[in-house]
C-alpha cells in the first residue's frame, strides 16, 4: 500500500537511525515535509541527503533543546500535522543512571515535544504517534527500567488521547518487538550475546527479527486518514513474539 502525505508536515524525534530513520524516510517518500532531530549529526545529514527537509541536532534529554527543535521545525515546515515521539535512552538495568536516562528521554521528551507541538496540532487537527515497546507489556528481570518507562508511555498515550480528543487530535502508540538493523542493539547482541539472540529468535513464530520498515509502515497508517477513528491504542508490531 502506498500512502500519500503530500503537503503534510511531520516531526520525528529520534530520527537518525533504526526505527526513527525508517519512519522519517517513510513519510518523506510519501510526500511529507519532514523534520527530524537526534544527537547524531552524521545520521541527520544522511537523512537530509535522502529527502528529509529539515534536521536539527538535539539532545532530547534537554527540555530547552526539545522546545527549540519543535519551534524551529514548525517554522521551517509551516506548521505541524504529525508528531512522532520515537527516541529512547535505552536505560536497561535497575540503576539510578538507567532510570534517569530513560525518564529524561523516553518519557519527558515525549511529554515536552507533545506539549510544544500541541498548539500546532490543534490548528491542523493532527496526530501523535508514540513509539514504546513490547517490553512495556510484561515484567522483566533483564531490563526493568526500560520496561517500566515503556509501560508509562503506553499509559500516557491513552491519557493524551482522552485529553486531546475534543481538539480533534488523535494519539496512538506502536509497541515494536525485537527489531534488527545495522548498528542496532540486536545486531550487537547477535555477536556479543548469541545465547540471548537465539532465545529471542526462537520466541518469534515467523522465525526472524523484524526490520525498521515494518514499524514505519504502521506509523504511516496511524497518521493516515485510514486510521481516522483510531485513538488511544497501542499497536503491537512483533511478528507474534508476545504470543509465546
């Protein structure tokens, strides 16, 4: 299926690699004007070379930088129709450092970017797509901080949907399973922790890990008119990983 986002203005937080990169490029290739932010300047430059209109190096753990990016993007694009909150601090273990990183980036960047974009989204009757994880749907001993903040994002997505419905703004989330891409966590684990990699692989009924584009396609659907009556939902994109 081909989506048509011609004339739409899309912001992607955490867009320089992996899922965020696929989402930014997916919208751009569907005709949208896209602004992406991330800490990785090289990744952002590569995005621009592939058709993303506007990029801003941004530390999404910094409130002032988040607000500055949203304001700059809205000015450059002429407004905002879609906000994708995709960034993660990947704070995994039950430590002060992991909790702080995860709360600052996974949670507060989502809160801050959403609040900054909301006046524009009200004007356009636009939508928000938050990226969370299947980790937020179950308990875990391996990554308790990460799982807890992803659960928080799932709950916050439903709250946002309820708060913003009267303004015509939809809010949904995507919960990806294990997604593999060059330079990503699962590519690293394939070599550094093959036992874990093989255990996760064996848990997926389709016999492979996912790829970023499979998540990006769902983000485009949720932002499209085809999902015009969908709000407050978290869509699992995991090839059946949660079924086992």
